[in-house]
C-alpha cells in the first residue's frame, strides 16, 4: 500500500457524505462518524455512496472546517456529535472553535484539541 504525505487521501464512500462532516472507515469504506466516535478526518467534498471522497486527514497540521450541530461560540471546546457534526457537550474534547456558528448546519473553523 502506498503512503500519502499531503494530508489528503481519497476513499470510497459507503454512504452519502456531506462536505466538512467528520468521517471514519468501516470495512474499508468511508462512513459519517457518529456521536463520540473518532474520525480519520473531514470530508472535503459532497459525494454519493460508491463515489470517491477526498478526506483532509485528522493528523495533518492546520485547522479544519466542520459542521456544527448547534449554536457555537468562538473559543468553545467541541465534542464529536451525531451525523459527523461537532457540539459543545460530550465526554472527550476533540476541538476548539475558532469562529462562531449560528446553529445546526453552520460551517465553522476548528482546531484539533491536541494542537490547542
């Protein structure tokens, strides 16, 4: 298997995936990550099941765009939410919000907590 060092990698989608949703691998295909589930990264595009989806891998340096599940303020600690989103409540802080989001479906910039 070849290695990728660009911070992005394409995977086959096992379901429809929206841009900026947190994603995980299940049986070799990409799925939307659920509540409190670890993700391999964030989808970089909207795809249908069976299509290739480019993922910005979680270990790449820098910030990420994420989908909020609720209103979020800049500086909030963020947790993994259902449907590949982020939220302000949970058990394991994963990100810090770098900008505010007005509610469910808002796209915000986040920084992984291990880098904050």
